C-alpha cells in the first residue's frame, strides 16, 4: 500500500482516537474510583449528542461548540443525580448488582430518548473548512475535536492531581475506609467522580455529534469501544484510557488501508480478549 | 433435608407439560407462540443461572451460545440438508466444545474482568460471523420455504419447534435442579461464596467451573437451534444480540438469583410485563423506561428477587421452592 493513503488515514484515526479516549476516560475513572462498570455510559454519550443537537436546532441556535460546554455541565449534574438514585444504596454490593443498576438507567434513558427523538438519524451540520498540508487534508471539525479532547483531558488531570478535591477522589479510590478516617466524605467524592465520568462521556458524545450522524441508540457502539479501550489501557487508569483510545483510533485508521473495514472490529475484539487474558492490568498497569 | 423430599421437580415438570399442552388442545396458535417465547426465555435464564447464580460468574455475553447453536444447526439444515432434530443435537456439540475452550482461559478471570471478557467474546463472534461467507456473512442464511415440507408444512414445523422448545426448557430446569441438589452444585456454590476458601477446603475450582460453564452453554445452543429453525432466517445481529443477553440476566435477578424457581418466574414475569406494556397504547413508548424502573427498584430494594424474597419472608417455603 502506498504511503499517500496511509498517512491521511493514520491522522484521521489518530484524531478520532482522542475523542474515543475521552469517553473511555470517563468509564475508567468511574471503575477506578468505585469498581463499577457503568453500563449507562453509551446512552449518556448519546445524550451528549442530543444536548448539542437540541440547543443547535432550538430557537436560540446555540453554536455546537458552546453546546459542548452545556454538555459538560449537564453531564456533571446528571452523573451526580444518577449516582444518588441508582448507585449509592448498592455501592458495596457485588458487581452484578451495580452492573444491573446502571443497566436499568441505560434502559430508562434509551426508553425516553427513543420516544422523544425517535430513531431517525440526526446530524449537527457544522463546517469549519479544512486545512491542507501537502497532500494531507485535515477537516476543521476534526482538528477542533482533538483540541477540545486534549483540553478536557488536561483539565481532568489538573483536577485529579493539582487540587484538593482531586486528591480526595484519589484517596477514596485508593482506600475508601482510610479516606473516611482522614475526614473525607467518601459519598460526596464517589458522586463527584461519577459525575465527572458521566460528564466526560457527554462531552465525547457532543464532539462526536459534530463529526457523524447519530440517533439515541448510537451510544451503544461507542460504549463497547470504550470497554475495549479501557481494558487496553488498564481498567481504572485514565492515562491508559487516553492512550488506548489513540491506539484504537490509529488501528482503525491504518488497518482499513490493508484489510476490509468489516474485519477491523474482529481485530479489536481479539486484542481485547488477549489483553484480558495475558495482561489484565492493561498496557500501563491498573489504577492511576 | 427431609423436607426437601417434597417433589418440586415432578411438580414443576407436570405444570410446564400441562401448560405446554394447553394451546395445542384448545388450538390457540397465538398462545402457542407466546409460550414458545416464554419457554425459550426460561431456558436462557435457567442456564445463565447455573454459571451466574450458582457459580458467581456474571456471564454478560452468554447469548453467544444461543447464536452459535443457531448457526451450526442452521448450517446443517440449510447447507447439508439434515433433519431438524439431529441438527439440533449435533449443533450442541461444537457449542459445548467452544464453551470448554473459551471457559478454560476466561474462567481464571474474576469479577468485572470475566464479565467484560464474555462481552468481548460475544461481540467478536458476531463480527466473525458477519464476515464468514460459509455462514452467509452479514446477510445470514434463510430457508427456502420448501425446507418445511419434509416436516409436513410450515404449521407442523412450527409445532415441532414448539414441542422441542418445551422439552429443552424442561431439560434445563431438571439439570438446574439436579445440580443444585448435588455435591457438584455444592462445590459451585462454595466457589461462588469464596473461591480461595473453597480451594482450602479441597475444591479444585477450575474443573467444576468449566463443567458449569459448558452445561450452561449447551441449553442456550439448543434453544438457539430451535428458535432459528422456526424463524427460518438467521443473521449475526439477531443471533448475537447483547441486549437479549442482558435481558436474561434481568429475568434471573427479577425471579431470584441462585434459586431453581427464580429464573422460571422471572422469565415468565418479564415476558408478561413486556407483552402488557407493548400492547398498551399509553405505555408502548415508555416500555423500556418502565422496564428499567422496575429493574432498578428490584436491584435496590428486593435484591434477592421475587422467589428469594418469598423464601425470606415465609421460611416454610424454603422446603418447597428450591
């Protein structure tokens, strides 16, 4: 295969990888802090898309990139509420219970979203032109998506490692009982962590809405992709998730040059299962 | 233990047999269709309960065996021209072998890692079949209508599928009951409670775990073979549908995890509820929302499920409802 075909698809994949990575960071943060696999992650990603869509097509015609800020805030609030409604009571129960609790939220979101928005494909029509460097053309929307993803990821880092709240969240993740003995209100930290994780999913969905068409069920595919990425990077490790996202994005971009598109997911799932079996701690080892 | 001699198994088998005969005797095809579905869900829920309820391994992508059984049987019937019954029996064998092969590595994983691995395996199978021309690729396979003539027409074939599903469901419940009453079942439950302690008291966990996984894979494979025989069409998205997998977990939890009767009650209740919600015009749109709400309430407040709750509330029942 020629290099001319390889470089643009690698760049395309790389950019998409940042957005995948953002959603996966939310999933892995939640798992790392409270050992919960959040099955409502996919519908929340879809909600992020519809936040942007609703604001954009509404009477105010809010700019999609302003909509992303709204998605961030709404995601945080939604996550905190979801934590207290669905998880607080069963946070110490075995996996199955929290899996089903978050799955019930998944059903509720999809139920409401499909009856409000139906399953007709939607799109947020936004164009920022494109930049050409040699024979590589980068769409403006993709470039901005990467930029936003990097800013949000950096923000998460600042929050987790440079603030007192972040320190508390990490303490709760590390040892809840010990954190409580140090005077940290662990319930509040768990709720906050869940809110942040949900917020990341919504922002990722908001960014995806500017790139691809979508409907309320679109989140599920991204959720499964997030699982793959999270395992690749190490369950509970946000840096790993971002890296895993980039790896998967690159993989998707590069392999399509060599093999039919429909075989790419086979490769992804094979990697997923192999990592689980051979190196369950992921590429970067577990936990932040 | 004496009180356990109350014959739960003959009672439930007789009940199901009578129930199964009812639509045939009254010549009620729509009721027959509904019971076909209920028996299928009972099979799925009861078999998932063996690995999840007894052994404590949350097999999230368990529907993979339903799809595999369906595909293998369909291949034998469509491409090789076999009769349905031998196809069903033969299709269960590769499904069991695959379960053993994947069970061996993934059952070493614990908790969330196992659950995620099973999702990965189901999705991987779906995309593999999506690309595999031998099994029809993304389009899948479908019967010519003439296939049903050797069974005496589509109606007779449909009835044959119905009887088969009834037998499969009864077999699943019987096996589930026998496991619960056996030493093998005790080993599984010891592993569920604490695998490390189980090892200390002399249980080698790998063998019973794999056996439980294989057993819990065989019945969904048969159910899949029967379902897709009746359906006449099989395609990857429908055969390896993750949502159906999760639905069977929900049924187990609604009915009562780790009990023999729970999955039966849960499957029947779930299907009844769904039928009720879909046919009610005011609620049809909110069907999924209400299903989610019900699940959440169950998970938060009645975590042992309907049968489990009854057993706790009325201890005398424990002798009758395992």
